[in-house]
C-alpha cells in the first residue's frame, strides 16, 4: 500500500505548533531530506537533528534521513546566486529559481525511483512527512520531490504550512 505523503518546513512554526501539526496530520514517518541537519539560532533549535529525533521518538514518530534527496552544495549555490541577483533573503523566498529546479531534477531526481523509495520506507510507513526548512513549499526542494511522487505514484501530496 502506498503511504500518504505530506511536506512540512520549519520556518514560521513555533516549536509546539510544529509538532502539533505533525500529530494532527497523523504523521508516522518523518523523512528529513536536508543535507545539513542543523539550524542557526535558538528560534529553530528544536529542528536540529538530535533534538528533532529525540522529540519525534517521544511522539512515536519514526525518523528517516534521506540525504540522497537533498540538493548538493553545487545545486544550492545556483539558488543562492539567484537569491543574491534578485536581492531576496532565503527566508523571504517564495519560489525556487529555474536554474535550481533544472539542476535538482538533473542531479538528484534523475535517478530517483518513487516506487523503490516507497519500498525502502517499508510497509508501515503510514503517513510520511517530507521535511526541509523553508516555509513555502514552492521555495523548497521538497515541492519537487512531492511533484515527482505525485507524477510517479498517482497520488496527491499535502503541504503543511504555519
């Protein structure tokens, strides 16, 4: 059975609201698709890998890290260049640039097999949250993974936002 998929970012959420959103959505598997699993500052310290994993365990939510779905440093550099050119701060970005999208699809999603991904998550995956940091799904690579899952699996992916 194909699991249900949703996406979530951390920016814009307060700690308790973030975990409540996961619980309200019935998330059973949390799939972290970040390359670097740390955030600067105290506001989002709860989303740093060790704290995040500990809290998810308390809630009975399985944690999975899929670094293979994270954009490479080179791909991220393309978005950083576009943000700099457009004078947009990362947290204020609402959409990804074309150069990032093209590079991510070519370098990360070209070898992605949605059916194998589901198989690797296992039969008890249940409700899977794809996680990265950006508030807006369209400003984050998680939307590209969601788009691919929708196309390959014939499903609809829900995006949780604050």
